[in-house]
C-alpha cells in the first residue's frame, strides 16, 4: 500500500521570518490522521529569511536530523557545538536527557531552506550527542546513499533507532529498485523534481508512506532529489 501525502495538504504557517510546512502534526498544527509514520515523527520543511532564526529552545528524547536544501543554517547548542550546515551536509542531534540549541540563518541577504526531521529514539534517557557529515552530490547521483543509520555504517551519521535514511539524486528517466523485507516500511520525501514511486507520481515536497510492499521502484520523471526512510 502506498499512501501519498501531497505537499498542499500539509500544515502551513507563515510567520514572516519563517515559512514552514508540517507533514505530520507539530506545534500548533494538529491532525489526528497524520501523527507520524512508524518511528518517523516530524518532517518540517522550513524557509528562514536572512538574519533570522530559532532562538535557544529545549528538546529531549528525540533524534533530530537536519538536511539543508539551499543556503546555510548556523547551529549552537548546550553541548558546546557550533557549526554551519550547508547543502550536502547532514546533522544529527540526540536530544536524550535534554539539550538546548538555536538555529539561525547567518546570511545577511539569502534565505535558508531545509528539512528538519524527528525520529523517535529506541529508548528514553539517552546521553545527548551531536554529529555532522558531508555527502557530496557525486555519491548520491544515481544511487541511494546511506546518510543515517542505527550503526553509523558506510560513513553515515548514527541515529538511535532501527531506521535508515538514504539520499538520492536522479536524472530524468533514471530508475532505482530496492527490496523491502517483511516487517520493513518506507517513507519517500521528494525534495525537488518529480518521482514515480511504485506507480504513484510524487512532485516537489510530496511524501508517501509504503506498507506491505515487497519492493520499491523509484523512477525520476524529471530530475529529482529525494530522501528514503526505511523503518521497522
């Protein structure tokens, strides 16, 4: 079964400094039909204007992954980490027993466009942690590049859950196939372009949950960038 979540159906708020879309219930947006998918709890697509950002705020008991699409995102946290995340980089933050952090757009003139992803951890009370790695376009082009996994294999960032995140760039007409073993589920989130997922057409910012399918067939109808989540 493939259940499509169209971009226009998501929760949406425009605060001026922040233009945000919520695939699943988040903050002031509550939708009991879309509370998450398996252990995938949040996919927020955020655009933050130049010089603005999220002031210091707390998190706990969540695996938080940031994926920058355009621009740059400056991060500071209570663990002493300070970095700038750019396209091609993936940041993972384990909130665990509790952290505070801020996220700002350091550019004086350009906006930043990014996905913030939350995954429920395998257990509560983990030690807070931080990781950031670069995955250039050439390793994602025409392939499913693992960028996050439970064991940090193949140079991916480590997430404390039985889940894997892959990033991919496909030219128009390119196709990828991937088996889904029994008991595994998938979510596909299109970043840009048009992607055929098992016969369902997804456009920019659309997502789809896949249950009970033995395999995935992923074909770019236009050049496409997307994330694939494999979940227990």
